[in-house]
């Protein structure tokens, strides 16, 4: 379960959390202190747009690693589904299961959505960049997948300057 202390805000320390990960262990954001972290929140494993987004991050993973950056994906899907997603698309990074959507709420991505006139609560596709000191330095909300990973990579390169 996520341990909520404060809401995410640019320029402030990123709120720490703990969630079950595809590694089989619980993962804390603070585990990655000393490295930049890209967290992308996505609605659902194994769907077309989420697959494209995850594969784009997969393809940028080596470049991110060279820039001392870890990629983490978060959705409300259970670890079991994450494992199928990782296996099918050879995703080289952790996926975390926020089944109670507490971390999604903490980062402000759990919102009312509309589809075909139906309203429901769900994840609004969003990405957050946290620097090596644990400070939230950039956010992208209501992400359009095309070209997004390139934007994030450029922002990570900007941290190196």
C-alpha cells in the first residue's frame, strides 16, 4: 500500500511511495535516490496506446540508462498482468501495481474520464521526471504518445547540463 505524505508538486521533493513491482518485491521511489527517475502512469496493460507508449520507453531505455535514469511504469493492473505485458513486449524496466490507485491520486492522475458518453474514474496518461536528489522537476499531463518519449529524453539530457 502506498504511504502518502504529500501531493506531487514541481520543484519540491517527489512524494515517496511503496508499491508491489514486477520484480516480485515492493519498490520504493526512494530506492532510486542518486538516479533520475521517469515515472509514466498509463491506463491499462496490453492495450494499443499503452503498448505503444511502453514500447517507446523500452526503445529509449538504453539511452536513459546512459543518462543515469530509471524508467518505471505504473498502472492499476495487478503484477500478474504486468508480467504478461513485460514478457510479450520485452519491457526492460519495472512496472508497479497501484491497484488501490493511491499513488495515482498522490500524483493527480486518477481523474474523472469520459468515453462514448460514459463517465468513470481512471488514469490520465501522465509522465513525471524526478532528479537524482529526489526533486520533481518536470511533468507531462494528458500525454499524447507520438513523440512523447523523445520529449522526455530531451528533458533528461537537460538535467545533465
